[in-house]
């Protein structure tokens, strides 16, 4: 499937998160965050611009280095820096970014204070009451994290055939694209790779009002259960039992 602006923006957003966890220069982190937002809001399809030989220098916040990475992403869906950072970070720490309620700052705080690198380690620390003691967390946040982690780690794996997943996905995408300020909504993960079966669905949305997108997502007609409802990350379970995870960039 072709790459779109949403996927490009998501790669840059993840790079910014990983750099922040590493403690990189804040200006470098900000450059990737700004680039992700610019790409998400840009009115033209950037991979199509690249294919037609368009000048990426006309895109605000995109200099020669970021333009080179955009070309990599458009061609392969990733870039060397993203893969280098994933391998450089300890354990499965990148997976912590997918937990609702955790952004790069909180993941870094958990890693620095509690040496948490995996979902299982975070769950153990939360069960022991160690997370609530950290600045910026508290008992309520710890309880929400523990609930999300229990759901994720205890869930019985279930696979859905691609046609059935497609039937569930399309109304969701149509509904999200209808939200005011949404640039695009696309499938990611195993669905985008056209695997025969999927365990869950991942949706990427570019939007100016992330909260409105999240509200529309958890309010979809076929939602059986809301697992998480955050500004940029939310998760639901449909009546069919299929879990759908949303990320807004």
C-alpha cells in the first residue's frame, strides 16, 4: 500500500519521542516534532510530490536532512535513523509509548527512576505502588496505567481474517475523515502490510484537533468497550471483539 503524509508524520513523531527518551538535544527533538506537525497539516501528498520530483524545500520546517529522510520513508516506510534509535534503546521501551497516558517525557521518567524497559516491568512497578511516588504521576495515573497494562498483557490473542477486518475498518476511517480539521485517516500495522489475518487494527490520523478525533473514535457506533481515551492515543474494542488503536499526529 502507498505511503501517505500520516505515515511520514508518525515516523518523525516516533523519532522525536525516542530522541527525547535518550535525552537528546531539545532543539533536535523539537525539529522532528515540528516536522511531524508540518507534514500532518500539509495540504499536498508529500510522497506524491517526491514521486513527481517536487521540491521538498518548499515545505516549512523541512531542510535538506529531513527531506532526505522523507524520501527514505516514502520509499520504504521507515528510515535509517528510526531503525537505529529503535535498536539503541534498551529492552522494549518503544512499546511503552503505545500505552495510553504515556508520552516520551513519562517514559523517560519511568526509565530513569525505575529502570523500566518493558510492559511487564512497568506493570510490576505499578502493582508495587512505585509509579505513584514519581513526580507528575500519582495514584490515579498509576491506576489507569495498571488497568491499561492488565488489558494489554492479559488479553487472549485473537486473529481476524483481512476481509472481516476491512469491513470493520472502513466505517471507522470514513467517520474519522468526516471530523472537522482531519487531514487524513489511514490504516497502519499488519493491516497495511496486507497480512492474511490481523490481531488488531492501528489507525493513524492527522488532525489539528486531536481531542475531537479521539471523542469521535470512542463514540463510534460499533464500540463495545473503551480501553483508553487520551488526546493522541485511544483504544477501543468493537462488538466483533476486534481491538482498534488510534494515534493522532
